[in-house]
C-alpha cells in the first residue's frame, strides 16, 4: 500500500483545539445580538458626527471608521441565522436599559467644540470595552464548534485595535492643555460610571464575572 | 445629537470660506468676465485658462467630497431602524469610507495642481440634497443626482489628465470614477427596491432628482456642448444604471440651463 493511505491522526500534533467552550448556542446568539446592536449604534453616530467636527483629520478618520463598525454589524447580522436565530431583528437588542442609557450618553455630544468629548466616549471608553468583551468571547468559546464566531471576532478585533490607536492618537494631539486633560478625564469618568451600571456590552457577565461568581468569591 | 443637521451647521475649520450659490451666479463681475475671450469653457489643454480652471474645479471637487461624506454619514444617523433598512445604512457607511478617501485624494491632487484648502469659496448646495427627511428622496437626490454629477466631473477631469499627459491626475480620477459608479448604482438599486410597490413615491423621488439635477447643471456648468466645463459621461452613467432615456432628458435639461445662462449673461452685459 502506498504511503498516501497510511492512517494519520485527525488532529496534527500542533493542533491543540479543544471541544469545551463557555457558551451555548443560545448564549452565543444573545451575545452576538448585543454586539450587533452596539456596533450599529456606534457606526451611526460616527457617521452623524462627521458633519459636526471642524477638524479635517478627525472628520476623515470618522468617515473611515464608520464603515469598519458597519461591517462588524454586518458580520454579526450574518452570524445570527447560523445560530438558529432566523429573526435577526428579534435578537438585535441592547443588553439592558442601563446600556441604552450609556450608549445615549456616548452619542449625545453634537456641538463643534466637543470633539474631545465625542472621541473620549468612543476611543477611551466604548472601543476598549469592545476589545475586552470580544477578547473574553474569543478566549472562552469552543475552538472547534464555534470557529465561525472566532473568525468574525478576530476580524473585528483587528479593526478595533487599529481604530483605537487612530482615535487615541487624535485625542493625544487634541489634548494640549491641563484644562483639556481635565475635560477628557471628566467625560471618561462620567461614561465609565454609566457603563458599569449596565454590566457591560453583553450585560452582567460581559467579562465572565456573573453575580453568582462574584458572590462565591 | 439631533437628527437632521441643517446646511448652516456643517462644521469647518478657519480656512474655509462659505459662499451662497446665488452670490456666485449674480456676481456683478460675471458679465465683464463673460465678455473677455477666454475660449469655450470645456476643460481642454489649449484653453487659455485651463490651469486656473483645473485648480478651481479640483477645489470644488474637494469641498464636494466633504459634503458627500457628510451626507452619507448623516443618512447612517438620521433614520431609525424602521425608517431605513439596515442594508441601506451599511451601503451608506461604505460610502462614508469611499468619500473619506476621495477627500484625501482631492487634497493631494489639489497640492499636485497647485491650489490649497480655502483658496476658493465653498457653497454647500450639494449637502442640501442630503437634508431631505424622506430616505427615498434623499437617496435619489444624493446617490443619483449628486453622485451622477460626480461621475461627469471625474470623467471630465480624467480626460483632462489624459490630454495634459498628467498620469497622476488621470490615475486618481479613474479610481474615484469607479467608486462613484458604485454609489450611483446603490442609489438606482435602492430607489427600485424601496418604491417597488409605490409608483407614486418613485415618481416623487424622480421629480426631486430632476430638481436637484437642474440645480447641478448650474447655469451651463454641465452639458454636452463646448461651453460646458463638465461633460455628461454617458457611458459611465449607463454602467451606473441610468437609462438612455434618462441621459437624453438630462442632456436636454442641461442644454436649457446653458441657454438660460447665455441669455442671462447677455442681459447683464447689456445692462452694464
Ligand atoms: Fe466621492
Ligand atoms: Fe460618491
């Protein structure tokens, strides 16, 4: 018999993927629906802000990032029916009312003088949390059964990291006086307080710290 | 942030100077300039004012791209989920990225041609088409009328780049032309989809498009005659979903605008 027919292990020695994962199909659909809702509200406001910021470099970066988050929303939209959620709209919801209040506040600034407030909300509060929540999901899900979610998470994370860096660099170049440092810090504090009230992008347990787990600790 | 941002609130840095379209049309210096023989207005290298015209047109393209970016961005934000389909907003977000690149390209092409931001004034009538509160009207006004104008402008500039053996200009305009054909196609597709069962709404949207198109003919700015700086790009308009009938009717509208502008300038010259 030729070597081509010799039995080989189905998993190569370097392939260490495992079956167990933290999320059921239902958990995953719920989280993915929360991600889609968040990315939608994010791309909408970035698009809306383009006309309200006088700084030309910021305007052009926001235009580019608008598409990145729309594309993430589309990735999640397409993942939902594969998770037995044929009615995508039903699952496209925020985690809770407190998260809606947080996003409303992120989206609130409008005046042309408020570029720092706009950017802090997105690049110092929301996007770092998207990175955290996506990373938790990526690290916790089954590397075999949930490979399609992993692929989308990795694409989205790549953009989130790049966009976070773009936004953070714009902020560092805009924050050039002690007063502006205070403004940025105040805005960040305000939003972080609203964020923790919601428990996170996917609600309590966004990073795995469920109420029971916290109680048991 | 409120929905529907009026034209007057578009944010600009200190370099930009806003002018009203009517101020430009009724500029008292216009008739005097018209009597000077600077040759036909069509963009061509043998025209005496070709270099100046290309710089001013490039600046106009640049501010037009900013407004196209802002208009697409506002369409992502202004409509709730039940007013505009998710996929339509995704298309608009994609257009934001494209228009943002067009701004970058036209800033660099402005440097290349020897103009700078703020050298010419900006009128915001392009963005005005993006203020319509009905998403179908807005899409038709922006993605068929405004983006259709962009096809004509980029094709004109691409030809000018070819004729003046400027490979940078020709290369960039060709890339932008490809994006604009895509944007018009989006507009044509959404108009068809959203008004499939509502012919009356479709007719209203097309009527709005004709009104916007008429404004964009800008007293002879666009057409198929030697006097029109920007030439109608029929071949690319067809690719983008315009029918022969639509192109013919636009051409007729443009010829009327050119004739009106000619009469107006003769009248004004006679009064001076
Ligand atoms: Fe464009
Ligand atoms: Fe466009």
